[in-house]
């Protein structure tokens, strides 16, 4: 696998919303490409624990840039995206001069990285691959609850991204359908590469009983603390469990950071359930594994909306990889991923979610069956090793 100059083909992966190697999907893709013979370079933001502007990890060069703000409003997003685009372009030019590259692999959000991909495609003949992580028009609507001028901008950016891309990869068939039907991309150039968990990373380890805070049960959560993640629904479910169902034997461990973390901590205080909830903030893998391995069940309270209904959530498959039964709202891709490993509450009904959680905790035999089903599904169907060849096939299509 050689480029024209006799060097290995090189891909520059650009991500904006998480640092590498913390972004689990991107890191799995990067190491798969490295093992497939590519030289891999990543441009990404800094983050807690990832402050170095440059480092080489596992043979992969990582260039990082600072973002001025973690956005939560329209003006904040404009500042964040403009700054990110500027530094991504600067790093791309630097990498072109220092290393050379053959492919720009752009991971959204946002959908404006096509500007950089198009620049290097037109002027230097580079390939542009779009890695479709989020459906941004639906994400915008989920965050702000409206279809306004900025929503239409999201639709334009999305269409221009697919028009610029030589190949795109989708996390599921719902996203593939959007690429083809809404954005007009050739079906032969759209590849489904799911975000399968790595069992080498998601290890089963002994529980840490102290995380239960003296209670009989622990319910685990790992993920972003944002508006569309439904942490407010989960906290209201906790309130129902504690004060209506009179269950004082259940603790909740929530792992993850994000723009809504502080407001969710305050909301737990308002609901008077702080004593029943541990917020860890963003945590390293070891702390995440300790929480999930200790949990009796895991929960996915993602709000039922167009965005979440069509999106595959990594956390569901991570729960399954550790043999944990899941409670979640009934969403299309969530049900596809979990199948019989999950119970499904009525959409956006925190009372039904609360009752499903308690029902599952009170049935250890059912929990065992569900956990075994989920882990076996990961081992036999969903693990990343089944997706890696699909990623390499998408890259092969760049040169067909």
C-alpha cells in the first residue's frame, strides 16, 4: 500500500468534538487503518488529560488545538466551529508540508470540515472521506427545539459535505439512508461501519462495592451530559423510585462530562435525590469500567426524538459487552443494537422508565439471561473486529 512518492498512503483524520485517543470510535478506526498499512495522523482538540499539542501514541501522530469555549448556544457554537476550522486548516497545511497525506477523513460534528476537504481535493487532488457520526440538522433541533435559519444552514452543510466526499461511512442503515435519499450520494459510495465495542478495552473486572454507597443495587450510566441525552428524565425517574415507589436501596452512578453536567447536578439537588446519585464527570477508562462492572443494570435515557431514534449509541453496546442488562426508551436503533438485552420504556415517560428499572432489579434471573444475550451478541456480531474489514473496504473504494 504505497502512495505515489513511495511512502505508505497517509490519512489525516480530523475531529472537532473530542480529543484522541479519548474518542473511542475514532481511535478504533485509527488503529485499524494503522494495522492495515496506512500512516495515520489525527487533528483534534485538546481536553482534560489530553493537553499536549503534539504526541505520538501507538505509532499515530496526534496534533491538538485549543478551543475557545465549550459551546452551549448559537453564538458559542459559531465561535467554537470557526476557531476549530481555522486550526484544522493550519494543522492540515503543516501536515501536508511535513508528512504529506493522501486522504482527509473528516468526522462530524460539525459538518463544515468539507471546506478543508474540498480545498485539498481541488488544489492537490487529495481524497475526502466523510465519517458520519451525527445527523446535525436533527442534533440542532434536539438542542434548540426549532427549525430556523441555522437549521437550514445545517441542511446545506450536510448536503455540501456529501457532495464533496469521495466516500462516506455511516454508523447504521438509518444514516446510510440519509446520505442516499436526503443528500443524493451514490449508494455504492456509502459504507456502513458500526461503532462496535472492543472487548480488549471493555474488560470484565471485579465490582467495587463502595460505589454502591451502602445500597443493595447500582444502576450505571456512561455518556455525554447534554440536553438530548435525557439525564433530566433519568433524575426524575430516580425521584419517582425514591419518593413514590419508596425504594431507598438503589444508587445511580453517572459517568461523563458535558455542557449540562453542572445543571444536572443542580437539578438533582432540586429534586432532593443528590444522595442517591454519583456524578463522576469525565473519567478515565478504569473508573468507567469500575462503575459499569459494579452496576446491576445500566440505563440509556436518551430522549425520544428524530436524532436519537436514528442514531446508534456506543454506550448501549458497551453495556452489553460487559454483560449488563439495559433499560432505555423505545428507539429504533437502540432496539436494533440491544434486542433482548434491554427492556423498553414508553418514549419520554420517566415513570415507566423508573418502573422498568425496578422491575429489572427485582428479577435477578431475567437480568442474568439478558446480560448473557447482550454479551453473546457483542462477541458474535457487534464487536469492532467485525467492522474493521468494512472500514478498510471503504478506504479501498477511494482508489477504485
